[in-house]
C-alpha cells in the first residue's frame, strides 16, 4: 500500500515522523512537511519539504498517482486542497485527516471503495487514536456492498442500483444475493453464504455476481462483475487492431458476457510482438499472456482442431487452448469463432470471493 502524508506545524511534523515509522513495512509513505521543521534524521528517512503550492500541490500529486493521503492538521485545509479534484466516489483516492495531537483520525473521502475507513482504523490502532467513521453502513453495522466489491475486485456496473440496494439494506428491506462464484469465509467455504440483510432468493432489488451481461433475474439488479474472462486470440500477421476489436466484441456479445469482465488476452508466443494484439490489450488495460506451442499442446481438454494451424505454428488450436491455459484450466464458455483472419475463444476463471 502507498500513502501520502503531509503536515503543517512543528507538532504535526513530529506526528508525521512517528506515523511514518509505525507504518514502515505496512505502507510505502510519501511524506511532506515544512522545511523549517525537518531534522536531519527525518530527511535521512526520506521525509521531504512541502512542494511549492503547499497542500493544494500535494493533493494534486496524490490524486494524479491515485494514492491515498493523510493530512495532519485542520480538516478545513484538506477540504480546500481536494475540493477542485473530487470527481467520483468510485475512483477518487482515500483522503483522511488527523489532528496534530494524534487524538482522532477521520476519513473524509472514499471511505468505502478507496479504503479510507479501513486505513483510518489501521492508523488509529497504531497510534491509539479514535477512528471517526461516519458512513451510514458502518455506523449501523449493515453490509456495505461497495466495500465487498472493492475487497474482491468486483466492478460495480450501475451506481444508481448500488445506491438503491444500500438504502434498502439500511432501511431493513431484504435484498436478493445471487452469486455464481465460490465464496469463502475465513478458511472454510460456506454452503450458500449470504451477507447480513440478504437472502439467496430473488427480491425486488438484488445483488448479482457474475460475468453475464443480462442475467435472468427479475427486479432491479446491481451487477458486481469479476474480471474473470480470458480472451484467447489467434490472427494473421499484421491484422489491424480495429478488426481484432470488432471480433472480440462480437464474441463477447455472442457469449452474453460483459466487456468489463475481461481480465486478459492470451495467444501463442509467436504473437508476442503482434502490434494489433498489443494495442488491443493496452487500450483495455488487459494483461497479454503468451504460451509456446508445447505449452498449449499440454493444456487438458477437447478443442477444435485445424491441420493447417498445426502445420503452421505447431499446435492444433491457438485461441481455445490459450484461453483455457490463461484461465488456470478454467471453463471454456465460447469455442473458436473465426472471421476476417481472426480466431477468438473465451474461457472463465474460477472466482473465489472473500466474505470478510
């Protein structure tokens, strides 16, 4: 974990120094303080002077890096510094404030998705301070769907549905919890686990976890999407990215899978430098994984066969075998689709969710 910390007074800088030591090994801290309060010991530990522009410049630096930040000082300083930068509760970094006496630590932005509440509890425990948590689900000890999603790397597909589900849970209305993934509590996989306030049957509002674009669920449904789908690709040399993009989208549509569920693209190592695939992976933030022909031939399962492909690259089917290999021997959900010199197959990884 990375954390930015800034102080403004001599006492606050002393607390910043103490915090950076307590967090060593738990967080990579970027610390800023007024130059007049820095000691040789602090500088030797990497604490540097406040940048030109003060708190506002510090906030811009942290937001640009997507790094959580802690202001040691008055809450008003933090609020004014971050005000022009705040955009979206699902993407803004965590922002916390701690008084210079070290009595209270307060998350003021991105308490759930950004992890500010959890970070506040950690800092409070280390400093023997009081974490001041104000989010309604925490105060009322209600299942927080956005925290669950963030901890498990699930994408929230509809923020309005998320808001409605949270209100139902806060007001005591039962919410359906419909999950296609394996859930584990601690070390024991439970049978049919559902969060507090939820039920395994369909309700007026539901939480659905899976990769399907249109799950067969009635009522308003909040979809939480795991990045669990692998795109296996084969193509002619020099195939433009536009063609690859179109064929992948068609395959996802045919399989009824959300684009946001894709984790990576996989192929044979002969395509390691294929410009179109590299560009496709880069523009979608997908990992690109390649395998040798020998590795692909060792992948267990029944796959489409092509004598021409075997003769050309040494393996009977690139896209299906690559998809299954990169899914950790997961399940093939769409067999080879061939068009315009491109072959596409889809596999899905097993997803195990943490319930705590």
